[in-house]
C-alpha cells in the first residue's frame, strides 16, 4: 500500500507545482498588458505610446510631433498620453493630423507609476499586441525601436 501511495503523492506534488508556475506566468503576462479604456489594441496592434508628464522647454527631449511622425513613417499607430499642460499634446489633439494618431489626456496615474519611476518628462513605449516590447526614457530612440 505504501509503495502505491508514494508515487501518487509525488505526482500530486508535481501537479501542484506546475499549476502554481502556470499561475505565475499568467499573472506576469497580465501585468505586461497595457490597458486604456478608450483605446483598442486589437484595432492598433503595432504602435508607439508617447507619454509626456509635463511640458519641457529645455530642448533636452525630442518633440512629440517629431516622434509621432517618425512612428507614422514606420507604419505604426501613435498614441500620445499627456497631462493637459504638456506642451504639444493639446496641439496634436486639435490638429487631428491622422486617424493613426490618438491623443489621450490626462495621463493616468497607473501609467505615471509604471513608466515614470524617476523624474523623466518624456517616455516612449513600443507596443505590439498590447504588450510592452521596448521603453526609451528622455531621449531619441534608436532606429531599432521602431521595428
């Protein structure tokens, strides 16, 4: 009886460990997914998200409009998220340059907490199918960022 019970207990322990590991994998995938109530990642699977916390006139960060146009030239949809006082974002929203550019204001707290751990004013996030692929903070992204 003991010989029969030992393999069954080992099998049950393996099953519990595997289900726990799968649960952790699912949780990390959910955390990597981006959520915006008014934006459909299904309609825009290949995109860049440009996040601007405040207007920065120091010239040390690239212009939102330039990054948006670069994204469009690479065939990407562009989502700009910013606070209402954040420089170019309101102008982009008014201009409505393209159906491929969406502007969301204000910048949500969840996005601020996730992508502005320090004092950056501008963050660009490369997204594919609603998942973060690459992040560039306070600088011009390399050409590979747009691929």
